[in-house]
């Protein structure tokens, strides 16, 4: 694939309205950047609208229920000829030029949808995880895996900002290393509780969009990112209760991650502010960049919580991010 040598950080805007993202032009947030290390910028040469999100990556993921309908639409097409959707398991129907209605298989598992350009030189790989329905949970367990119990709608004050899982991705040794976005794999988001496979996961793909945008912005701000660690992603209600966290933690609803930069591989936040110390200052430096993103119109649909945490004896500093739909800010030393 031939990559564009010059890109702007804001090629399009994601506008959030009535829970729908739509593409619209916007002014660039940065001057044009000459990308030397293209391996860190794995964007495709077109964008893809998947139901209500728009994503520009050569690999991404979708989490759906059995036989759920998914709409795929090519945006910013690089050819006047029609693109192709390739999939051997689901059912697809062409509804317009470069737009398809696709139906997921009826059995849970992993399938792949490929969107390919007419000359076959550009392609997007969408890993589609068909979930195990939530009504298969019995006694707080899926098979032998502890899920626990989600609060009832009557126990949630603001139900618009809490999505209770309709199903769970089954995580196995065969699929846990599958890329769900350019720089993250499925297993990085699994609840930290001890258990054999299969394990189960609930994840919202808006979180993946947010993490990829944060990662890119850090690099554009001259902070090297060869390894962004997801210290905590999804948490089952069972595990969340066992560690004494609040009942309505965003992690339980699949749209939160605690993250830090660890390029030297010691599982501690790096000295990203270059002050010679490993302190809460590094988390603050990382959070400042996330805050700058939150002020942009192109980030509107990904607004959420931003927490800053200082180091403890058993871990380094980190930040919390989520996509709850409104701003929430806090600092914990």
C-alpha cells in the first residue's frame, strides 16, 4: 500500500449527535507533518463508517450479537470504481455504491470482513467478534468464568451513559492475540481476575478509537510511544467488587482503560516529562495532551473521564480514560 507522505491530525470530524457519528470536514489542529516513521501511523487511505462510528485504520474490530445487522460504508474513496466487501461467513447486501448491509453469523466466534479497493492495493481488515448473549450467564457465570451481576436499570441514575452488556466476547488462546486496532490486541482488555480459558470480555469500540487518537497525539507532541500499556481495561462486576472499586465503575461497562507509557519494558510509567523523576508529573504530562484533544471538535464524540494517578509502591503513575459522553476530571496522589 502506498501511504500518503503528508497528513494532518484532523482529516475529518466525528460529530456526536443522538449517539451517531458522522463525517464532516474540519480545520487541521496541527500544521502538516512530514511522517518519517510510517509504522507508527497505520491509517488506511480511506475511511470506513461502521454503523455509527467512522474509523480510518487498516485494522479495527466490531463486537456484535448473533445475526446483528452492520452497515459498512466507504468514505473518502480513492477510486471512482466500486470497492468490494469480502467475507465468507456473514450475509451481505450492496445497498448503494460502496455501502453494504452485512448480517453477522448466528454462532458466536470470530469472523473477518475485508473492504478492498478496486485495484486490490488498499484494504481494511475488520475483525468481527460475535458475542455470546448475556442471557447465557447463569448464577453470575459464563461456563466456569465469573462475570458477577450487573446493576438493574432501576439502580442506575443516568442510564443514557451506562451500556449494560447484551453479550460477551469469548476470549480463547486462538483469538486473544488478534489485533482489535492497529496497536492493541484483544487480551490487553481482559479482566485481570485469575481464570483459565475461555474468558469473557465486554468492550466498546469507541474506547479503541480514543486510545489510538491519544497514542498518535503523544507521538505528534514528541513523546515516543513504542508501548502503551493497558494496565486495566474491562472488569467483570465480580472482579470489580473483589478489588473494592465503586459499583458503577466505567471499566465494568467496557469503555474505560488505565494506561501508561512503558517504552523500556519495566511495567512502570516512563519519565515522559524528562524531569529525571518517575512521578505523578509524568501522568500529568500525559493527561495534558489528552485534555488538549478533548477541546477539539473532532474529539467531541469521544468525551469522557480523565483521571490522574500518582505512583505507589506496587505500581507506577498512570491515567484513566473513558468515553462516558461527558467530561469528568480527578487527581489521585
